[in-house]
C-alpha cells in the first residue's frame, strides 16, 4: 500500500471542535483538505463563554494577566483599561522579527490547523469569530508567510505565530494563489474585513506550541513512510548483493520480539519471498548493514506509537497561558506553552531517521564496491568493453549520499538540551522544541535524498543481475517488481555517464509525496 491509496486530501473535510484530531487530520489539512468548524449553537455558546468571562473579570476586577498587564517579565506593568484593546495588536507587532527561510505552504497550513485545534478546545478565552477566521483562511488558501526562526519553544512559538495573528488583523504578507502579497491587498480583493483582536486573543493565538506540533505531525508522516521504504530498499540491496534471506527468518525474529523490529523483518522477508526455514544454512552471514537492517529500522518503527501519543496529546491540548475555565470561572496561570514533549519526540526521531540514512549509505557502499558486491561492476556502471574505462556509474552519487548522511548525523545533537535563559530571566528554562522540529525536518530531507540515490542504484543493481542471467525477472515478488517498474518509468539503465540531478530530485519528490510502492 502507498500513501497515494489514501483519499486525495483536497477532497477531504476535517472537522474541528469537540473531537480529537489525529496527526493524519493535520497532514490532510496541510495538503489541502478543507476545515469545518463545529457550528452548533451549543458549541458556539461554549466557545463564547470564555470571551464573556474575560469581559466580566475586566468589569468586576479590572486585572487579568496579558489583558490589563504586560507580557512575561512585564506582567507587573499595568495597562490602563483605555489601552486594553490595543495590547493584542502590540503583542503581534513587536514579535514580528522572525528570520530565516519561510515555512512552506504545507507547513504553514499545518500550523493553522494545530492552532485552530487548540483554540477550539475552548480554554483560551477567545471568540467563535476568531476560530471562524482561521477556518476561512484555510478554506480560501490564504496562507501566512511565517519565518521559521525565532522561537525557543516556551512561551510557545510566539514569534512565528505572530505572523498568523498579524494576518488575522490584516497585516504583513500571505501566499495567495501562489503569490506572496500583502494581506491587506488580498482582503480588499476578497472583501474580507480584518478582525480586531479582543482582550486575550493575541496571547491565545501566539502563546502555544502550534508550529513545533505542526512540524512534528508532518515529520511523523514522513518518518513512518521512511521505515517502509528503507525496508524495501534493504530487500533490493539483498537481491543486488545476492544476499542471504535467512537473516530475516520469522523463527529467528520470534526470539527477539520487539514488535516494530519484527514488522520490518516481515516486510523484508515477504519482499524476498523467504518462507522456508533453513536446518543449517550453507550461507553464512551478510554484513551488518543487511543482516541488522530490521534491528536498525525497527528502533524507529517501535518508537512510532509513543511518538504518536506525544504528538496527538499536544495537538489536542489547550497550550496557551493563562487557561480560561469559563464554566468554573477560573483563570489558571501555568506553563502549558512549554514544548518539552514535542522537543523530545523530534530529538528522538531525528536520531532514528539519521541512523536509517547511515544504514542506506552503508548498503550503497557495499553494492558499489567490487570487493564486496559479489561480481557486479564497480560503481554499478553498465558500460561494456572499451567504454568501461571512461564511465563511472554511481561513483559521484555515492559521494553525494555520504555527504547527505554525514550532515544528517551531524544534526542529531539534541536541541532540547540547549535551553537558554531569555526575556529578563522570565523564560529561564525553555524547550527548544521548534528548533528540534526544524532539525528533524532537515534530517528527514537528507535521509530521503540518500533513499532516492539507493532506489536508483538498487534498481540498477537488480537489472544488472537480470542482464547477467543471475536473477530471473519472474522470480521477483510482485511488490518488488512493482517498485522496479515504478523506478524504471523515470530512470533508464545507466550505461553512459549522464547527469542524474534531475531524476534524483524527481525521486525525492515522489518519496515525500509517498508515491513509491513500499508495502507488500
């Protein structure tokens, strides 16, 4: 099964309000699914209660953090009631200092979905109208331009989320119909009125973990697909090397019953059509990058359930400060904006993903080297005769894969241990969750590039075996045959040297879109 067997996201509708979202819901919205906010009278009343409670506190007591006070270390600064309605606008404006690359439209849509999910829990003191505005932006595909740098992951993703708040009030830039343009211009074209943020709404929009959680949802989606792809690549590498399928035997793996590891072994075993158990194998042991592949990929496969739990719990949480309990009439000050769970998942995931990059890189090294590849030409070149001397096959691709792997491994340093005290020592212990998430996305990108190189190389290797009558095409399992056919549709046998950048980029794009057949 491929990810493409799932419904087209643009045909889907994801419901928000009084229901738990899955990370697949966020991925669907990120890729174009419509958002549908619960619109029953009961739900609207429930959401409005929070905003009305804030109003009543202002009328009765005149003091609410972030409403009649400054923010963070400035909480001792009193804001006059005549300025209360300007304060949310100032919060969004002074945080407009993000730098670095901007989030892709897919990533920014995921951010909007995560923020809408959190606010729809009804513990943030916002109006139903604010939720509707995020719904409208998503459904009209008006996407805030969000720089990815500037968050320490507590008080949440303040600076990047200020770009969503700014768009809601009609400021800064959006991507609309593929073009970056001022929000005010797009609103004017579509006859949309900027919202005026009510007390607490600026804080509710910005003081939370939506950016890191959005990236975590997208990373999880790519990571679980990568486990399946790496399993398929291992089967292809084993065939290329004339390897020993006994290494994936089910009796063998029953002796070490990590469920994820056993799932990886089962996928590889099925791809290699290994069903008979050896009494005493006459084949000895392949190198670790083949023999131990289930144990390496399996670490991530076994970690996916706890990663999902952490991500989805965060996704379905109210994670701003303070929390507004309108029904019990309490304002509760805490630290739900702290992104420690997401930071841990992202630091953990980038470690497991980089290990998969390293595994595939080692498999590539084996198939390229005539000392280890059991009779294949050096660098998998298909050139023959006198032409062999000037053709170099996958030599440079392997160098590239080594570079991508090295960079992936370098990025595994856990970001979460680099907490920095900031904001006059109010934010004196922070999560670095958004940096961890960005690192994880980079490690995924690099690993997908290594996987793309391997898809082409292993396809070349298997075809060389077939051309040398060392492997029969009809003996291939249907799953492997399907993958080979898919790759060959884009990639001709590499006989004469030619630039491979274009087909590598195309292959990476297809990996990220989940288009390769990767499950038996």
